C-alpha cells in the first residue's frame, strides 16, 4: 500500500531564496556558454533581473479557470456531442485514483514532493547534454514547470483535431525557459503540492482530443478518473510525453511504443517504491488494449458531429449563439446543455427517413427530412435534416427542416383557416372547382379534372387547387398571409400572386409545423425550441429554457377544432389512418421538386418531406426536363419523377407514427371537443340546413362554430350558379275513403 505522507508548502528564508536565485544565475551562465560563449557575471545577474520583470500573474491560476468542455445532452441525459477548444472536464484531486497520481509522479517528476519547483540536478544534466550536443532545448521540466509552461506561458494551447500533437507547446527557447524557472519557484511558494498536481492532471494533453485526466479516462477506458485501476493508470500516465507517438489506436509502431512506455511507467513505479514487483506483474497481465478497443467500438463517432444528431446539435449551437452565448463560453465554459431531443425518437426518425428515401430512389429521390415537435409547448423531439449528414453529394449538412422550400398544398390550411374565421365559409360551404380561369389566368388541377361545386371539406381532403385559389381570392390574399404569420409562419409571401395559396412561396418546415400546431393545441401559438436548461460547472442553472415558447391565444379553440376535424380526413382517406387521431395535409411542388406531409396527433406534431438535392449547381436526378418552361432546375431545386405528398405520407409520415405509437405507447385520446360547437345536418346540394324536403341520402352531419358561419337557410335556398334544385317531390295522392255500408 502507498505510504501516507503529508506535504506542506515550504517557505524558505530570505537566505535560501537568494541561494536559489543564485542557482538560477549559475544555470544561466551554463546556458549562456552553450549558446553565445562566456558572459560576464554582471551581465548574467542583470539578465535575471531583466527576465523577472513583467512576469505573468499567478493569481487566477486554478483548475476552475481551465478551459472546459461543454456537453450537450438529450432530454434524458444521453450525451449527444461535446464542444471544446480543449476537451476537458475538471475534477478535484480527490477524484483522481491514487495509482494515477503515483504513476504520473514516478514517470514525470520523481522528486516532485522534495523540490521547490525546479529540479536543478536534472536540469544541470540536461544543460550539460545540450552543451555537448550543441542543442538548446533545455528540457527536464518538473511537473511544476509544466504547469507554468502550459497554463501560464502558453499562448496557443488549443489541441488540433485527431491525434496530432498540438500547437499548444510552449516555446522552448532560452528566454521562455528562464521565465519558466522563475515562475515555477513562485508557484511553489503560493500553492501546495496537491494544488499543483491537480492543476497538472487537469491541464495536460493525453492525445485523441483528451485534455485532463477525467476526459482521458473516459476517452480511453470509459471510466471516471476515480475508478482507474493500476494498469489503466500506468498507461495514461505515460501518454503526455508524446500523445501521438504513443497513440494506441495508431499504426504498428505507435502501438509498440505505447506498450513499451506502459511497461516503463510500471517499472518506474517499482523503482519509486509505489508498487511491488508482484503488483507490476499483475498489471502487465491486464489486457488494456482490448479494453480500449472495446470502448472505442462502443463509442464509435468520437467527439465529432454524430451523423445521427448532427443537424440538431448544429441547430442548438446556433440557437445558443442567437441567445447571447459567445463561442468562448460555448467552447471553453464547461456548460451542461440539456436539450429537448428524445434520442430514441431521433433514432426512429432517422431510420424512417432513410427507408423512405431508399423506397423512392428509383424516382430520383435522394434525401428527406423529418421534424417532430410537442404541439403544446414547441419542444423539438426529433430533427432529421437530410438522409445522410455526412454526405457531400446531397449537401447532407444542409438542414431541410430549417431551409426554405415551397410547401405546395400544405399551405392551404392557412387559407381555409382564415376563411372559416370570417364566418363567410364553413366546412359545408360549396367552393368552386369548375371555373379554371381566375383573373385572366387559366389553372389546371393536379389531375386535370373539374369537380364542379364541392364542399370545402371535400376540397381539403382531395387537395383541389381551384377551390383554394378561388377562396384565397375571395377572402383577401393579404388577410390569409397575416393569418399565417399570426400562427407563426415566417417568410415573405406575395399577395398579388394567387399561387401563394397552393405553395409558391418558401417556408421553413420548423416554422410551418409550429404554425400548424395552433390547430392542434386549441389555438395557441408555439415557438419551436431545443433547450430545456443550461448549468455551469458547479451545477448552477445559468438559464431556464424555454422562455415564452407558448404565445397567446391566436385563434379560438372552436376554430382550431373545426380545422382539425377537416384535416382529420386527409390521413383518414389518403393514408388509411381512419379511426386514428391524426390530422394533416399533403403538399407537392411543381415538377415534384419537394413532396410534403405535415400532420399531428393530440400530443405530437410531425413534418416530413422527400426531395432531390445535388452537391453542385446542376440537377442530376434525371428529370430536369420536368421543370416548367422558362424555369431552370438546379442542384437545390431538382425534379423527381412523380412523388406526391401522399407518397411521403404513406412511406414516411405513417410508418413513423405507427412505429412511435407501438411497443407499449398507446395512441392518444382524440381531441377534446370544446364548448361552442354545434352539429347540423346539411344538404349536399348547397350546404344549407337539411329539412323535411331533403331527399333521403342527400344530407349529412357537419360541425360548426356556434354563431359563426352556421347555415341559416334550408336546403335549396342558396344554390350556387348552375346547380339545379332537387326536383319537387310529387304530392301524395289523396285516396278517398270508402263509402260507408248502408245499414240495413
């Protein structure tokens, strides 16, 4: 067992301090001889005084001030990614295993507990070596000197990515060495040995992006520094001398060097009487190489952007920047950022996007996106921005859930939502699907057909374009745009362009889904957001999120319910989801450049899309010829071969929801019916109230907002142009009663 020793700071007398100063002077004389020849003693003494001027302050030198890694977690505490200039988590010395402390001292600075900052004997040997070999590296640094060099004098202490030795190695010139020695002695006067060792273990670089012993222990073995055993500790203690040269994940030479270094550390511990030969032999039998390989396999992906969550974590970083967190705070502040992401849901979403893209690859689809929100508060639960975050061919790091694209018919709920809010329209109102020319422009619907006058509900369910265009024109384009903005949709839309209602403007999926959620949650505006809370290195909350993520009541609960009831028919009829509490709207853009399915359940809002995106400026889907005349296809807007929003619903939206609501998670109960609604039997002929004269089978029940747009007339009282009334039924013939039989 390790012998217990108490080490205290040593405060030498003025005589001893002066003596040490003269030791430094003598050292400088030797160093000077190695460089420029014999110097006078007066000049040497002057040099000491000169180099003592303007030395950096040691006042703020504590482990707490070291740059630390910020960790980003999902909502349940699963690590998503880490942000750092130096990947470091600071721990107190009490949380560093004793074998690691002993191993470090044995291999790096055997006399650590006896010297006072500088080991002059080792230094003299090093200087003599430099003199005889005509070099001026001046090595033989103690642990105290290394703390000074790395944490006080070092000005470029950021580790390069990967396994490279960093540029953060202090200048080893004579000037720097002199200042290093002076500061090392000053450091020993101010700090205890335990404090200095803690600083060293938290600051030193261990390779593979790991700064500090806690991060190193987690990086190589997946254990905290407090749990390191002797074999593991000896390996880690040997790394700082040459992290790249001893990289256990490198080539054959590096692995051999790492093993030799590991054995050397254990031998040094025996020589320093920290372990016995028997303990050394036992440690050498431990297969630490397999331990490291197994851990590396289990954590494949490292600390770089994980393709599974890369779009989300990129968004989180930008979100934090937008909320006042600068890069210095983010990359050195050691924050713990707890996000809204549900990692299992993210994994499901990613798998479903990849499967849907593969399903339609033969039609030119090469990417897609999926976004899931809590419709009650805007929490982002899943965000898949492309089919492959790492693929340059599809611009994989461009996030489709944040990138403006035309929404197609998925914009129509805003037009109809506003129309219902005016009271001029209701779900039974007959809308025009017979007149193809509007304002001098002739339009054709997606199927080339004209259905005549049809109920508004049917127009939504069948995604008819002409009724949407006529309704948009009738209620006022700017009014619809203002309504969409009120719900949360962003972007500039042209009120002079009727095709805005069928999705000719650009929207971001994240805003689109948040805005549609107002129909889902009873009429409240929500703001999509990715953060739950942020805490600092001491565990103190820095900011509570979300902040004002639920806005006011932007539409009435009654209007939200009726609109949801209408949208409920889309997945019910198009996606085979009748009987399930799902509402939504499909969307397909011109030339099939993007296909959408936007929808929701009472507790989940989901946006999905499929598209083709190229790396360069040229469309290579094979269907560029489908672009309308005069419109140029590009790598960003590139046609596919007939992929409808319904296809997205069938092969991405529906599979995602059905998988999510499985495995013990039940579908939620349907939307609660608010007060203030009425159900009225209406006539198919004109949407008015059915009455006794309405033929059998020519009426159906419809829901209305009480006092807003209820039909006032009876069947046949508001016939649209060209619609003939039901034939007046023939009067019931009067059959005369038989004459009474005369009495006899």
